[in-house]
């Protein structure tokens, strides 16, 4: 399977062959290596943005496709207003979910994080800052952010954090280095609802037509719309005969 190491080795081998054979002294040789380089760079950019490719990091993007179970995940909280409303709906349906929380938001909403934990949901790490520059940080700085968030979650809930979801789902060699140090299991997703940008009807239609056995669904507990569409989403999934389980139950 394509990954960062074997692709890099293949590219460097081709480059070396071109140099040794003297092919770079011809215009045709330069054009060909330029095309190969462009393809290589495009592949790196695409792989960074698509966690499901498992290119830089091996992530869990879905559970078994053989079992009629799915799981719900909520990113970017805890939010003082939205998260408690999400928790109420989940409790009503006796559903356990996973919340990938941001350290800076946890600091402002310690009681909400405690509430998530006390209700039996799983808390995952989603970095400290969720900065747009996070992917440009060196591995040491990334690991520092991740560990700082882990410490705060442990301080508030008493629980160790096992799961990490990269901010924006972006992966790269620096993050791979950071995670080697922190040792988290990386969780991606297989069904993204785009609940922060798309309208409710489109999202529900997508769930209705796309949800499949083993899916990890991605929501955000930061937008009012998610509260509105959660109840209906649960109904759609249950009507398809699927059970909504916790992340641990889906991926074991
Ligand atoms: Zn996020």
C-alpha cells in the first residue's frame, strides 16, 4: 500500500537513476522528472488532507464492515451552550459517543468536560490550540500540545486519554513524529457530515443515503444546527437496523 516511506524511496530512486544515467542533461529528461516531481508533490498534498489514505499515519477510520454498528464523534468542544444539549439527546437515547476536545476550550469549560466524562462518554484529544498553523509545528511542539491537553483531561476526569484526532484531519511527517512520542491511537472518520457548513436537509440526506456498517460519523458540538439534526440522524440510523455503539465497541 502507498505510504510516505515507500513513496519517498521510489521517488528518490527514480531521481537517482535520472542523475546517474545522465538523463537530466536532455530537455526530455528534465520534463519527465519535472512531471514525476509534480505528481509526487501532489500526492503528498492530497495525502496530508486525507487521513483515510493512512499515508503518513495509520489511523482508524471505521470499524468492522461486517457488523451493523456505527459510532458518533463530536469535535472542537467542549462548548458551554451546545455540548450539554448534545449530551441530553444522547442520554435520552442511551447512546455513548466520543468527544474530541480542544485543550484551550477545556480550560474555559472544565465543568462541561467533567459532565461528558461523568455521563460515560469517551474523551479524545484534539490538540491544545487547534491552530491553523498546527501542521507547520515541529514534532516536539506538537507533542507538547497533545500532552498538555492529556494532562488537563486527566486532572479533570481522572482518566487517561487513548485517542487523538488531528486538527482538520491533516496528517504529515511532523505529526507522525509527535505521535510516536505520545503513543495515541489516531481516529479518523468514514462519514463526514460537514455540519458546520452544509444545511440540515443536505446532511440528513447524506446520512440517509451514505451511512454504512462500521462508519465513524463526524459531527461538531459547536454549532446549534448539530443539536437540531442529531435526533433525526439517530432515528435514520436506527431505522436502518444499525446499532450506535461507543468507539471502543466499534473498533475492537
Ligand atoms: Zn477540529
